C-alpha cells in the first residue's frame, strides 16, 4: 500500500502492528498538558432554601422574582445603594464545583480555593422568537462565583465541604440560557465547559412541595424492552430556541423521553392523552399502537403524533408571555383529519415557529401548515385553491399522488414538497414541487431520476440528463434544507444536493445498497447520516466526500481504547436511541447493558478521531530496511500552521452587550460568604439587569451607560465607603464596590471568528488568514504570465450563499522565506438587498464558506479536549437599513454568517474548506492557486454552474495527453460542463466521456 502524499519521519519498531498502535496513541502522550489531571466543572441549580446543602439540586421552573432580599438591603445603611429602591432577587443560584479523575472532589475544591481559584461564569441569554413582543438583543452577563461553606455538620474547625455560588439570572423573553464556566487563571488547570440551563415550563409544584410534570406522569423504571434493539429516531426541535426536548418511539407505550439539559439528564414520562383510535373509510387504520411516532419541540409548545392523531401542549412561560398561556392539558388538533406524518421546521421566522402535518384520505395532496405564536397554535390548509395532486394532474397523467415530505423555506415563503406520482402504466417516480404562500403559485421544480446514476468511481456527478444509470431504483424518503447556505438535500437510498433546487449533484460515495433513515444537520457545516441499519455516515458541507463513521475500523480501534480505559460510556451491548448535534458537536443517546444493568447515556461521537484513525489506517507504507520493517504515514493536510490575524474588535459586529458583576466583598477573615452576602449579590445582579431593561439605547456612549445613574449620587463618596471596608466597619459586613458592576465596551478579538456577525448596509468586515505550507509549497521554476516570482500551491477559497447581496475579496501575499502565505479576506455588503424592518427584524440569514483547498477531512488540531477539525463555516446575519445603523455579524465555531431581509432568510458562507475533489479544483474561486501573483477577486456562489468549481479547458500550450489521468478526468469534466447545449454536443460529450474513462 503506497501513500498518496509526502511521508512523515519514519519510526523504527520491531513489528508493524506495534508501530501503528504507537502512532495512533501518540497524540495522547505528546499533548502539552499530559501531566495534568483530567478535570471538569460541575454545575447544579439550587434555590434559596437549599444553598449550602451538599447533595441538593432543583429544577428550573420558577420564573417569578423574589422579594426576600429587600430585608437584607435595609440593613446596609452606609452603602452606595438607594434606600428608596425596592430590591428583588432571582429564584435560583448556580452551585459550582469541579472534579478530577481519581481524586476526591471535596479535597480538590478546598485545594483550588486555597490556591486562589475562582470560577468565572458567562451567562448568555437567547433572543426570543417573537421580536414583535420582545426586543431583539445579544445580552451577556459575566459574574464571579462566591465561595460558600457547607451548612451541614462538619467535625473540622474551619472547613470540610465548600462550593462556589452565584445568582442564576432570568431575563424576560428568554427561556434558553447558555452558561460558560471558566477559571480565573489561578489554581489547577480546568478546561472551559458549557452548560445549558433552560426553563422547564412543563413542571408544577404540588401541595407537598414536590414537583410533577404537567404533560403526564414520570416513570422511574427504564425497562429494557423500551430501548433494546428499538430503531433510532430523529430529534426534532426549533434550533437554539427550544428549552425542552422530547423524543418518542418507545414501542407500545404512550411515553416520551423529556429533557431540559440537552440530555445531560432526562425523564421518562407517560403522557396523559386519551389515546383514541379513530378509523373510517377516509382514514383506514390497519391496527392501533400506543407508540408516539413523531415528536417536535418548539420554544413553548410540544407536538406529538399517535396513530393518525396529533396533540400539542403549551407550557407555562411567564417570561415569554407575561401571563400564563399554558394549555394545562394535551389538546387534540385536526381531529377530523387523517395525519400520516409531522414534518419539523427547524428555524423560526417572522416572530413565529412552524410545524407541518401531512394527511392522507380525503385531504391527500394537502399540507396542514401550523403556526405557533406566543404559545398559540393555528393551522391552515395549503394550497388554498386546489390540492398539489390536482395541480400536477393539470399537466401530467396521474393515477395516484402522495406528498411524502415537506420543507418550509421561510425566507422565500416557499413550501418544498416531495411528491410521489404513479402514472396509468404503473410507473412511479418523484417530483420536487414548490408552493409559494404569498402568490399561491405551484410549480414543478425537478423530476427525480427513476434510477440511481452510475458515478463510475467519481465522488460526485452533476445530473445533466446525459449520464448513464444503474438498474437500482431511486427511492426518496425525505428532504433537508439549510437556510444559511441554501443547500437542499434529497435522501433515500442515495444523496442528492442542490444550491438552487433545480440543478442537482449526486454524491457517489454513499452506497446505493443502503437506505437513509434520517439526516442530522448541525447548521454549522456538518451533517450526520443515519441509515436503516443504524450505520452513521458523515458529510462536510461544501465537500463531496461521505465518510463512514460507524461501523468502521476507526470505530473499532476507538472502542477498544475506551474499553481498555474502562470508560463507563461504552459497553459490549448497546442500542443507539438518537443522534443529534449540541453546541456543534455530534452526540449519541445510547442505551447500554453492562452486567445485566441497563442505563441511558449521552456520549460524544469523536468524528475527528475516527477520521484520523481511518486516514492513518488507509495510507501507510511498510518498507524493508535491512533486517527490520519501517512504517511511514502520509499527512494530506496542505498546511502545518493556520492562524487568524487582524480580527476587528467584535462588539460593533456582533452587537453583543456584556455586563460584569462581582460578588460584594465579605468582611470575614475566612473570606467565605454567608446567606446575607449572597442575597445582596442576588439583588445587585437583578437591579443591574433591570437597569438594562429600562434603558432603551443598546449602542449608548459609556457616559450614558445604564449603570451610570445607579451610582451617580454615590461616586463622590467612594473613598468613604472604601475607608469603612478597610477598617471592617461596613454595615452588614458587606462592602459593595461600585466599579464591580459595569457595562463592558472594549472586548478584544479572540483567536477565533465571532459566533455571529451582523453586516449592515455598505459595511465591511475583514480579517487575515496565515497559513504555513507543508513541505515545499513554492515552485521556484513555475512562472506566472503576470509575474516572475514563484507562487505557493496553497489556496484559500471563498464560497458565498448569496453573492447578489454580499461579496468577498481575497488578496494573497506569499512569504517565501517562511514557506507561508497570508490571505486578506474582506466581506462587504453590496447595497443591493433591502426590505428589512427595524434593527433586528426580518434579518436575512446567509453564510460564507472559507476553505483551504484540499484540507477537507484531512486537517486536525490537537487540543486538550482531543483533535478538532480545522475548518471554518461562518454564518452571517446580514441587515441593510436605510438609516445606516450598526453592523452585526455572528459566527459559530466553525464560524458562520447570518443575514436577514424582509421576511427572507438566506445564508452566506466563507469556505475554509472548499469542495475540492481535486487539488486543482475551483481555480476561479480562489486566490493564488493558478494565478498566485495577481489579486484574484473572482467570487463564486453555490448557485452558479458547476464549471466555476472545476478547471476550465486545458490551458494554452497544455496537452491533455501530457497530464496525469486524474488531471485528464477533471479537465474532461470541465469541458463537458462548458457545453451549454447537450443536444447539439451530444456526440462530442460521449467522445470526451469515453476518453476520460479509458
């Protein structure tokens, strides 16, 4: 087996098998923090009564402020507070600890405290769906946790058990909160960790002070038959907005799995529904089942389907609706309809969320389109004039017609429908049909081929109508649409993708012998595929390679290593329940049986490690040197170093508003806080956020900071308050430092692109990418026609989802003495897309894909949390306002850019990993690959013809016969795609195809 690239330094070992194992395990040993303990933060929720209790935890359901802290503030007579104000507090605290593998948690926390460790917590509030009701803002508050001794009995003089506490803030309009815990830099090394702390509006407190679910009764026995060998099912919810997730599919039980922590913990709940079975002539039912087949979660409402009936339940969320709109019970809707399937809508828009119900029987060919606004549910029958089937019959002979899947594109107000057609001759095929909700216009966009194309070993194949086909029928099952990059997938026993819903690319790496059950989209550039046989495949958007993750040799190796380490997350007997993305990472919910004990666990799918193992296992070379064998590996990543430089300060682009709050200083020798000081901390944080909510100028000058008027009459006495605290004379043994409660205006750029940016009318966002090439990147002999200087073979590509609105310019500078290349990337609004509302309303979602050519699936960065793929997919919220207000841009990791416009949502992508099936692919979309000395300002969008992503006809003076076979094939494809009239050039196309494959 020969490597396809340059070999790494060779390792001399006695046996090749041991050499392979050493190389695979090397990253674990070579990491810089190898001598540190594996530590992790732990967070639980406590109310006022349980603060200081060792094993107490509470659920987040109470949303009303408490007035108990006002009594404590009345004692602070000589303090910089307004005695006439009424101070309130939040109902919960966050209790923070940390633990390390193999060490006592209690001893570790004491050690951390004595060495100066203090947890720093950043709480991010998710903006609400209904922007008509609540102000859209990107709000964060950074707090420091206060040390607190346990109130339980202790036989030590000073300290046995301690924890850190901080107020858990609540904001009107937000029910989803992201909590990032980090260290202050002192004490042990503990990696940052993110937690989801969401409000559960489906709980209520009983008279005996216990909590009970309003949707049903909790079951405490996880019976194996509920999970063992049960097929996995998709997890459907409104992305970034649903505080509670639900999952059905438990056989013959009207029960669901419910979680408010993204399955860090969960509950098995038997639903209190009537479980009716209504069969009729129009709705024939072969049999009855109690199984909940479809389950969808939105911001405040849950939907389920059992048999042909659908139900919804609206939770109690006073922070969203101000008054309780909770339904109190499951409500059956569309009771006279025969519903065969629920289809989710993953993104909210126009202040509402959506869900779709597909029916059979008397309303076959219609879609019941559901709208959820402030917890109120309504359905509309679409199309309004005639059914989809009747509309198709007007132009095609149809015997039977059925809608099998529906996708809602909110930005265009379009319904995309996958329709199965049966003709009089019993011929069956599928159509992609579009229905516009505004114009009531129905159009057939695409006829899916009856048979799977013959890709002949290619990674992808453009469907032009001239390709050959196999005898395997195409059986579509569903569709998936990404509003950020306008990428549509049609899946079944094949995988088709399209950027414009009319021209399609067939991905040849996915085997036609398998059938896809569901797709899982991270909406950050990653897609996981689950087949009917529970295999897991992986696709990076913008590329065409489909990787098999499970089962695979990489998975077998990874599993063996985990079992050797006696990990509790793996067992010989396991069943996957669902697969989902959380914080851009892929997770499994798995039922394990170990020693005849069953349990459900959430575990990470190590995509990067599996790809690394497969890469190492498939590309190595054994050579005989003397009396021993040497083993060498090929590294296909085109660069060794990648850095982001010249990043602008983020807040003007992210519109992120951040406040800082520190606990009051406690005047006690031990430094531990008590109930009164924590109550003061609660009141101060509550008042800080109340000042923010009352101050309606988010882009204020610091002089008009909302906290300024808090201390305006006390600043002149600041030295006096400090004098009292220095002499331990502050009232209540608490000192309030006025400088500890402020709004932060000068956040600096980190080493990553922001999570999101907002791009306003005519605004520019720019940054630099520094790449150090692997090996010798510069060809000293090759000369460009425009310059006599050598050029690098490392290329950076940019792909825009909406090039009509956004443009990207890439400029390149070759640093020959450093074997590196510096790229300047500039995004700018073209002033051509309008129709937005006021700031934050009707934004146009878009994305930009930034890619180093040839890096897809090959480049990884070792971190303390394992390898991380070095790819970027920025998403952008683009907003053009006539008054030229501020610019915002938001990036996730991988970075992404969003853009909204007049009720439309599109995506713009910067490609840090361009779809390059060939090292010379996409020359017209990148700077510095084929014309390294000039500034290439060509911008390619996914809606443009594919020949913009492939090499053109051979360069002047180049003979196809002198090129390698791979080059000939790619050039041949480029020639074919330049022939715009396939009928006129059919003979020439066939000759070129013959030459390519010969």
